[in-house]
């Protein structure tokens, strides 16, 4: 015999003049305190040219204090009953409402807007996933203000030596300066959560404050080190090159150290030890020698990198676009150690020809040195004359094909991302200042050739 199960009673509430049914499965606790909502909205500094994104706006408690302030406001709402209401309420005010999952939204389209800021009262159930998706590099987000459970916020903001300092603190603070702004009591929400909430602000960390390191190895070591907090790290990590005693001495720590005793910088230096990086970051050497050429691209002598760039002498360079089976193109973020266009976006790989080196050989070498790919051949796509648009370089643009993961070499490339050609074209048109000069010229030549 089959019985029909009685559906669960889900109380409908009238909040802000709207009838809604909070969904426990989505961790919905709607912010109803007007003063708190207004104050949080102000913390993202939304005025003027900013592009502000609010994931999980719910009933629009904070949205109402953001409308009309930034250049563009985007709301991302997953709930089927709330997204249409937000569209009806704010769509006519120039606000874009996207019905979708903030943990999966394509962030690549946001780069074209420049100053991207994110603010949200994040659901307890998926708040961590939204934060991870929005803030993990590479990301167009320049600042963020999130409301989460107080305990999570305290862990995010905890400094070395403070309660709550752990793997989450280290993994987030390597990329962001985190500030706990305010504690919010349950009474500010409907329905009331069982715990306090808090507000944290994220500001990008200056990459020059940490030496370069392998991000994947760093993450692996941090997770291993904090996996059993009471255990000494020597019993949790892989055998250290040169011995654990030597590693501990390099960190100026006892051999009995535990994970929470290391600062973010010490964790980076520990990771570098496992990579066997024993010298300080040197960046590009001004003493490196290039061929100098005339206006017909004929070699007329050799000069050092420093002399070539200081005097604006004509020289040679290659750019490589690595393209996958979908037609996406990998772009790299240039290291802060670069002497030209640091922290700008660039081709998949790019560099100067060594003395006597051919363009084709240079293309293969640069792909290996910058993104860790072993290729044997490339396709010539374009030849560009030297000028200010290429930083005085005669450039050949080459194409390489690759469908697997990329392994960026941190001295050259901290990270990169695959973009569709349409995304790149829109971004270049909107913000050419985000790119190295040579790339912009190469992209125009590539798209012109492609028709």
C-alpha cells in the first residue's frame, strides 16, 4: 500500500513588503535591518566608476542602497522565486539581474569593466564556495565585502598568533589583505540564524610583499601541515630537501614547530625550500644581451637589456598564442619582477630573441620557460614592424596548440587564464591599458588575419 507523504510546512513571511518563503536548503537568512544594510553597502565604496556585483541579493536589502551609485550594478540570484522579483523591482533602474549560480558564473566577461567590486550577504550553505570562486586568482575582482558566519570571518582575518589562524587564513591572506569590519547579531535577519554574522573586507595583497613560489605546492603543503593541528609538522609533511633541521633553521623556527606557528611569509619560504629555491628573486637581468637591429630588421650589433630599453633601440621579440581545441587562447599575467609592463596581461608566452637565435627557436623556448609546455613546432601567424606600438620590437606572432593544463613558471608568470577570442576582443577595445603593448598589436594583427 502506498501513502502520500504530507509536504513539509514552509512558512511564508512578508519581508520588506514581499511575500517570500525562506529556503533552508539554500541557507537563506534575509537581512532586514535597514541601518546595517545601508552601512554594508557603503563599505564597498560603490560610487563613480566601479562595476559592482552582488551575488545572492535576496530581497534587495543592500541592493536598494547600491542602485544608482556605481557605473554598473549586476545582481546574481539563483532562487527561482527571487530572481523575477529583483528584475521587476530593479530592472527598470538600469540594474542587470542574472538568474544563475554565483559559484559557477563566468567571471572572464568582467575584466572589460576594470574596477570590479563584489559585495554580498552570502548564504551560510554556499558562502565559502562563492567566496572561493570570486577571489581565487586569476580574478577580475579588485575588492570585496562579504557577510558570513562570524566564526568563518574570524578565521579569514586571523593573523599569525591569533585564535582562529589556520589553513583558511594562510590560503586567503597570501592573495588578500583581510579586515574584519563588524559583528552582526541574529536580530538583523529573518529568519534569525543561530549564530552571529560578521563583515569582512578583502583588498588585493601587493605581490611584491612575498617572494615567488609554486602555488600548487604551497597549497598542498599548507593543507598537509594543518591536517592535524596538534602534530608537529615534521611528522605531517614530505621529507624536506636537505633535512628538516636545515629547513627549520632557515625559517628561524624550532624543529618541533606546528603549522599555526608560521606566518604567511614563513609558509611561502617553506614552500620555496621544497622547490629548492635558495636565492632571492632577481627578476630580469639588465645585463642580458640582445641583438640590436636597424629599421630593416638587420642585426647591427649587441647591447644589454638595460641599454636596449633605456635607449629605445630596435630589437627582436616573439609572441606565442597557445590555443586549445575549443579555440580559447591562454593569456598570462606578467610577473611583478618584469622590467617592462609588470602585472599586465600578455600573450601565452613572449620574450626577446637571444643573440643569434631564430624566431621559431625563441617561440619554442619561451613557451617552455614561461608556461612549462614542451612543444616542437609552431605556426607563423603574423609579422609586425617595430615601433612604439610594439615597444620598438620587430615581432613575429606564432601559434601553438595545446589541450592540457598549463604550468606557469612563477618567476615569469604568476598565473593565467583561457579566454574566448570574443572576450579578448571586447576587453582589448574597452581597456587596452590592461595589456602589454606588444600583445595589443599582436591581437589586432591576429584578428585582422582571421577576418
